[in-house]
């Protein structure tokens, strides 16, 4: 059997498709007689735009319309006119949407005029290989481009078998995609390692796939949806991805000069925190929350093989959360390897000092710790299991180790009030030397999240997100099953508090680059704190005696009573009223952060090494399993 695996725009250009890499390895192992081809449509699309526009539309524009616009649907809209065989379809709707929301759409318009020719050329290239089965992987804004190409393939060769899979096909989304698009023969809902080979076996035998868990298939003119799988894929059955074809095609591509390629690896699936405390806004993992991880030695062998084979040191892990066992096996192996790795990892925000130090030593330069807020009550509404002071400590310790820490400030949780924000926002100027959030964003309702599953949590009224109106020509009842994002009446803060939060985050971002707050040992066991933060007078604070001892204790975060007990145990008793006064002074001077329960010191011990974020024309945004949380976490 000849199987063609396809990943369409908007897969990030600097990343191979993990899904295609895994499926290729899987078929090589389970069906060695099959002939497997790959079509990297996102790369082809970037090449096509460069050629057709004489270099006016470049890979950076690909990222802007694709990865950076997933909440406005621009990437899907570019191909919707092809899907519906009408170049004017959705144009007026998008323009009205863009005007209301202030969304720039010039580049999306410039791309759309080339979409039909691209789909036609892509269909010809794939059919030239004479495939029996074409399998599409679809995540985020890959649906419409994939559907448009699938429709063209079936129009030209009706006997071809078209299969869809990926996170856009999970749960009810997969059945809605199937029943509304008759040219899609099968949809694999959930993980594909067991289901896809089983489907191919049925195609070989010419038998109906009634026993393939989660599969959608046509029974005459009726769309059937088999019961979804009750077991998850075991780590031993998750292949090491094959990126050879991607590497060869990128190396030969004119797009190569615009991107810095990275490798994508997967150590774990699911979320061990979510199994116990599913963050209320998060819809990631869909129907496969159960946490599973490869042994650290196996993951390191995979990373080592890929790095040696492809000679690429940038490694992106797509795990939603790091397996804590990796601090005893995988990360030490990476640290001792001698490779000058640049790793990207998602972690929980309450890692301790030694764990963050090991991450830095192993080559992690970028982490995504899911901080999301610095206010205790809002973090409780999220069910994050961490405090504001602990999150600030994580920001400080990341800066101390020159770890880039990506996070967004989320709001809009049912039950939150201005009182949950004002005391925290008051302290933002003191944090200007720490990694700022990417922005302040109101959460959007995500399918599979607790907010979605339980309307009693505050989002009983919901409709498919407005952007889908210029993406799909489907009735609302079908959209409600097909899409991932939903609009709801706003909850939580608004008005003055919302505006103040947004301005404070913008000020933090603007003042960060030149700001430092450094601590060093002084005379007689004291401390010197050198303040060179934006918006603060340049000065040096000198701390001695019990004040220096207290300040050192506060590096780990302490409540006032706990700090006083520690000082007393050390033979440094301080009257409660004096300690309270001193803590208040520390907050007013911007040397301490207070979340309402505990204090944490803000100075770094090491001057941070800061680099300007590289936007290499591809972006690492929404593809290959990137965690988007509520708003591109």
C-alpha cells in the first residue's frame, strides 16, 4: 500500500511535524511493506508565496497569519474560498470582523488570491506519487487547508482513501468534521498509534472498520462513529520520530535561509497535574489526560540520535508538563552529554532551586511554567496549586539562571474582583527586572476544559467563537460540535481594572530590557542591593544584622510569623511590630513582593544574560503540540 502523510499550513516552518514523524516511524515498524511518502504543505506554501510574490510575502508573514492569528482564524480563512469553491466566500464577514476588532488582515488577503493555485499544484504533486491512502494531520488552523486539498484530491481521484487525524479531530470534533465533509473517508479520533494501522489493515482486507476504537467511517451514506478508545497509548509504543524527509526538503528549500530549524521530541503525554487538579480554563489533552512518560534513558537516546543525525541543537519538547522523574534521569544525561543543547520545556511553576539549576545546566534556555497570575485568589479559581509569591520566586530564579520564561497574565475568571488585582498590580513596577508576561488576556472558553464541561463554573452561555463565522459555512449546531473555542459573556474583572492591568503589563514590558536589581555580599555578613530598575531611583541598599538574615530567608518566601520564628531560632528575635514595619518598607521600596500571605525577595544574585527574542520567520506558535492554554500560554 502507498501511504502519503500530509501536514498543511500552518505548521510552523522551523519545526518538523511531530505527527508526521511519528506516523512514518510507526508505519515503518508495523507495516514494513508499505511505501510511505510525506508532503510538507506548510513548507511548500511558504515557497509558493515567495515565488508568486517575488519575495514580498516571506516566512515571517506565514507566521503572522498562521501561528500568530489562531484566535482570529486568518489562516483558515485564507483557504476557505478554495474549500467552498467561491473566491468571495467569507470576505465580507472577515472584513467586518477585522474592522470591529482592529485586526490587520492585509497579508491574509494578499495570500488568499494564491490559495486555489497552491491547492491545485499540491494535489497534482501528491497524485503523481499514485497514493492509495492520504492521511492528513490537523491541529489548530490546519483544518481548512487540509479539507480544501482533500476535496480536490477526491474530485480528481474518487477512489482515493482520505483519512484525517490530530487534535482537531478529538471527541465530537472528529465526528462533526466527518459527517459534514463526505470527501473525508475516515477520521481517527484520539491517539493514532493503534487505530491507524488497524484501519489500514481493514483497507487491505476490504472489511468495514467496525472494531477500530474512535474511528469515524461511512456506512453507505451514514457517518458512523465508533466508541472512543478506553486505553491510552503506552510509552513503549510511542515511536521515535523520523524527520529525514523534512530535513532534506528544508535543506533544499529557498525558505531555509529564513528559518532556524529546531527538532521536536515527545517524552510524555497527558498531564499529571491535570489528572488530580485540572486547571479550570485548560482544554489541552482533550480525551487523553492520563499521564504517561518514556523512561528518561529512552528519551535521551532519542534526543541524542536526532541531534547526531540532523546536526541541530535546538530541541523543543511538546510535553504539556515535564515528568518529574526526568530530574533524576533524562536531565542529568543531557547535562553530562557535552552537547551544547538549547532546549525548550513546559514545567510547573513551583520547581525548586536545584531543579531550575539542573534545567539550566542541561541546556534548557526556554521554559513555559504556566504562571498565568500572581494573585492567590485568582490562582485558586484556576486550581493552579501555587501561590503568587511562589510564581514571583520562579520568575526571579529563572532570571538568575538566564532561563527565558514565557507566560501570559490571564483574567476573566468567574468570581474574581478588582480586590484580587489592585494590590498585585500596584507591585508590578517592582518586578520590572523580571521576565514580563507576553500580555494580559481574557480567557476564552475551550472545549474539554472544566469550564466547558461544567456550566455551573460560570460559562453556561456559550456560542462558537465569532471567528468561525468567516471560516466555516456550517450551521451553528454543527459548529458547536466541530470547533474548539467558544465565546461567552465576559466574567470577572472589566472596565477600570481590566484597563489598568493591561497598561501595567505594557509598562512592565517596556521597562524590562534595561532594568536590574542585583544583590551581593557586603561587609560583616551584610548585603548590598543595587537598584537600577526603570522607574526607580538608582541607589544601593545596605542591609546588616538581622535585616540581612531576614532578607536571605525571604529568597525562599515566608509569611511574617514564619520569618519571625526563623529569626528567633537563630538568636535574632525581632519585635513583631518592628518586623511588620520592616516588611512594609521592603514592599514600598520594591525589594519585596507580598501576595497577601507571604513575602518573597526580588533581587537577583547574578546579572541576567538577556537576548532579543528571534522571530526567524517561522515562529514556534501553534503547531506541533504547542500549549496554547487559554491564550497562547
